[in-house]
């Protein structure tokens, strides 16, 4: 029987992966992810990954010195006019309208290309070899027990997903990184988030107690449920709104792991790009609750 | 017709609050387009009636018919997205990972793979509680948002504006700098950048400004939540001057904003002071816009 090595491994028991996500942007994903990672790394080795590749912010809060950035590429077909017989198979197979024929020329629209290889692989004369094109950078940093990886999409690149996948592949491949992994995810409920949380064992959804926060939390929960993800909620800026988020979570059987009260000092420290877990006891208590919750989950993880 | 696109780079800086306020101030002469289709919030404030609803299909998704499948593995071999799953010798497609390229279906020797239209959500054309037309959408959870849906929402808003002879299209955009944002920028007359004085928001604003410069788009900036970090406001103003971006105004960090959201209203409807500030920002925007 044919054994295919490219099939995604179902067994990833070595690691424990926590995705910090939210439907709405600006609810405090980065605040939670950076403070949690920095605080927890005092006790144990861990990896923080910034997967918000369009707007990566984690590094602004961390005192880490990154290794030289590694350029990341995606594969795009390049037309070879000498080999091309203008058979039109490529333009017909491309489901993304990324290849068009103009008279005797084949044009590739790079931003529409999903790097699926169909045109290249199905070309009978090998006239569309795949060539690497730059899409962004990956940075790795390490400080004692704290490991950090950031993906950063080049400005003007439209597709975040190939970059997110590249970062996760790097995490999967490297043997020298800790088993406990925290993924800071992009906002939203569509493809970038789906890719970012796909391999996570647990999703922490950060929200705020407003009607916007609740609406987007509901969308995020629906998204995670459709992917069969285990999840818990962190309510940030508690006190600025009402208790509708808490009530909805209670009624829907979703655990509120921790609540971070609104505090102008915390907001100010965040604005300045500073971590607050050492100076803000309410934040520290919330993070301790998250760590206790996750540690319990990790025990039963097989 | 002027298309005003409101974006921020970083999420949570106040895009929807600003867009809803402008929509209320200009309610007799504008159409609203909620282009943050992933996590749309405008409907919470403006209560659109969803009078016209259509299904939205985006691309394709592969399905393997087990009866025809001989488990040859060719599909898994060609799939670049690791979307082919094999369990106990049974092949299936993970719809979350399938990009709909159709390569698997083309190489399958047994015709066991069918490409189905991907049902991705709904498009709406509405009248809001303030009487203005609104185009919006609801993406299914975890559906593919290629920016195509953003373009669909904008096209509807444009048609509605033409039909009802409205001068402004107010576009509430998505966070980030990727395809939904780029798609919302197509055809923009003027861009309103909503930022806040924080290290992260400024970092994100700079990336967004670099994107706008690639497209040579004219933009102005509104600094929200000024008291969050007052010293940084000055730093942002200097940055805007350097990049030749209009400073449209500054809004305070005030409980009036979450209170307005809790009341399901635009802040210009609940707070006189904010109404004055927003009106001046909108007048500023219009004068800059017409000078373009």
C-alpha cells in the first residue's frame, strides 16, 4: 500500500500547544500572550509564537535579541516561453484565475496564486516551473527558558495564510524548541485564524465585556466549535461594560478561565510597550489562574 | 461619489465607533459598507433590517466519494495544503485546509473527487434604523475570506449609493494589512486611519501607511484614546507630518464610548461633546477630501 509522508501527522503528542485568539481585534491577545509567556518562562521552558503576521506586536514587549531574520518564500510558477506550446491547460486548471493567456503570452498574477502547483504539475511540457518569491521574514530569539518566533508578512503581500503555515512548519520541524507552545493568533474568524489554531490543543479566547466583544466572541466560539477545539475564555478590561459576556459563557457552558480588571496603569504600561505581570497584582493573579487551568488540561492530555 | 475607507492596522482602536458616528452625521447622504466581514459589528449599532439576503459562495471545496476511491494516494501526493487525511486506509478531505485548487480532482484516476461550491455566508442589503442604506455580510465561522466578499459588499454599496443618489460611501474596514484590507482599499477616495497612542498601534499604523503609499492613496489620521499615553500623541503627530498624512482630530479616552456601545448607539447620538468632536473631524475630512 502506498504510504504518503506528506499526509499530516495525526500524532503530535509530544507538544502542548495553546492558541491565544479572539474574534475582535484589540481585546488583549498580545497583552495576555506576552505577559503569560514571560511569567511562565520563569518556571519552565516555553515557546511564544507571534502568528499575527500582518501586524506582529509581541516583540515590542519582549526584551529578546533576535537572530538574523530568515527570508521566507512562497512558490510561484514562472513561465518558460521556449517550452510552452500554448496548450491552455494551465489557464484551465487554475481555480484562482491567477494564470491568463494574452495572445502568445502566459501571464501569472502572483497575488492571486495559492501555490497549489496544479498548473506546474499538469503542464505537459514543464513550461511553468515553480520558483521561490519572497513573502516575509521569520525571526527566532531565545533568552534563558524563553523561546520566541515571529512571522512577519511583507507589506503589500495579500495572503497571510502561506506565511502562517510557514511559521508553524518551522515550529513543527525544529527539535530544539520547548514542548509548551503559545501561539498568539491574528484576529477574526476566517482563514488566517483557522490556520493559526488548527494544531492547537487548547484555545484561549480573549474578549472584552462590551456588545462588540460579546458578538465577536460568539463568532469565535462558533468557529472553534466547528473545528472541535477545546477552549476557555479570558475577559479583559472587566468593568468597562456589563456582565453579558460572563452570563453568555455560563449559559453556553464555556469556562471563563480568568478575568482581568480594567486598570489605567495596566493600559498605560501596555501603551508604552511594557510587560506588567511583575508590577500589577491583578494581572498576575489572572495569569496564575490561566497557568493553573492550562496545567490541569496538560495533565489529562494524551 | 466619495468612498471613505476607515481602517487601523491594529484592531480595537475604534474603527466601528468612528464609522457609525460619520454614518449618523451624514445619514441623509451616505451608504454604509461593513467590510470587516470576519467580525462585523456595525449591525449592533445601526440595526440594519436585512431586507435583501443572498447566499455567498466562495471558491470550491474537494470531497472524496469513498465508494469510488481506491486509496491510491495520488490526491495526498499532490495536495500542497495537507488537506488530505488518511485514517485506517480511508481518504477524506479536511475542509478547513482545502483551498479548492482542484489539483486532487484532476489527478484522481477513479473520478472519486468532486469539487463543490463552498457555501461561505450571506450578503445583505439593508436599510438601517437611521434610514440610510447599508451593505454587509455574514461569513460562516471558519469560512474562507479571500477579500472577494469585501469586494462584493463594496460593489453593492456602490450600486445602492448610485440608485439613491448618495454622495458618500462609509466603509468600515478590517484590521491588518492583508487581503480584506487591500480589497477594501480598491477605489477609495480617502482613507481615515484610526489609531491610538500605544507602541503596538503606532507600529501597526506605520505598516499600514507603507501599504497606502504603495497604492498612492490619500489619507488622514484620527488619534483616539489620547489619554492612554499623552506623550505619545505628540510622537504620532510628528510621524503624520513626516509622512504627509492629515491630522483629522483627536478623541479622548472616555467612558462615553463603551457606554454608547452598551446603548447600541453611535457615540454622536449619546454624548453632545463627542458629537461636536466627531462633527469637526468629519468636516475636516470632507475639506481634505474635496481638496484631493
